[in-house]
């Protein structure tokens, strides 16, 4: 029973990071054939998915029975249903409700951050200035991350206790805050460190640096610094 997962350039394709972690962090990788494709622009993505209609975005998963699942949240829910032993959402109902709430907010919101500050795992940028809409979103992230931890009694690195799908969904955002050096709010700061030091995230980034092409259009016109260790 092999699943296929089609992902974009590991250094820049935000939702692909989340989908990879949904597989890797829950011990599912043996059942997956992961393919990395290299569109040069968003408008070029559909061309790489022409054999799996009607997909037109990355990530896209194809189930063993041939169903095309082409949205990261649908991939999350489908995997959670198909692999109940992996406990991808928290088992506790209250913690699960919190995890689903924050994950859904990530999926539906934060358009300022997503549009203004693209994911870039190559380096950090010095001197990025947050416009007002991004400041509001940064405050909102701090609020919902702190609330998730408080409501679930999380006392480790992750939002709702053990690593859950909520954390996979936020990994691209955490990396983005490191890239633009806006990981200064206290809960945010610790949560970004959790992602950056996560071995699965580090493997994804290392594989991207070793194998995937640089896409200069994702480099802001700002001085760069090395990725934080
Ligand atoms: N809601 C989708 C968004 C995925 C998405 O927009 N992916 C981008 C690349 S990061 C893409 O494929 N863009 C091509 C397009 O929109 O045509 C998900 O969560 O999977």
C-alpha cells in the first residue's frame, strides 16, 4: 500500500514542509514514495501535476486507491483517519479541539505573513521591517500559541503536548519568523527554536540545501546572515 506525495523545492515551498512533516514525524515514511518537483513559479506548478488531475497545487498526495488529495489540510485529515495508531491529533478531546482550532487558523489566515515574507530556508535577512498587518499577525501568533499551551497544559516544546498535526502545520511559519528575525516574542521565540532544532525539520532543510536549486526570486533585497544554529 504505497502512497505518493509530490512536494516542491524544500527551501521555499511552505505547505510542502508541513506535508513532509506529517509523514516523517509520525513514522509513515516507509509507506510513502516522496517526489520533489521544481516549478520555477507558482504559475508553473500545474504543469508538474498534469498526470494527477485535477491537482494544481503542492503538496499533492495520491492514495493507494488512486485518489488525488491536493490540499495540505485534507492530507492531514486523511492521514489522521487512515493511520489512527499514529495519533496525529492529540488523543485528549479538549487538546484535540485546541490543536484543530490553531491548525485551521493557520490554514485560513496570516495572509500578510504568507504574502509578504516568503519561506526561505537558505539564510536569514537582516533589517526586515514588519508592516502593520504583519505586526498584527505576529501578535496573533503569540496569542494563539500561548493559549494553546495554556489550555492543553503543554510543558514541552510543542503546542498541545506531544508533537501533533498542529505543529506540522506551523513549521513553515516558524521557519519564516527565523528567516526574517521576527522570533522575538517570548512564546514565539521558544516555539521557533523547537522547530529549528527538530531533527526531521533539520533533515528536510539539509536535503534541500544539498539537492534543490536556488530560486533567487525568493531573496529579498536585504543583507543576509547564516541560518541560526
Ligand atoms: N491550500 C493549499 C495551498 C497550497 C499552495 O498554494 N501551494 C503553492 C505552492 S507553496 C502552489 O502550489 N501554488 C500554485 C498555484 O496556486 O497555482 C494547501 O494547503 O495545500
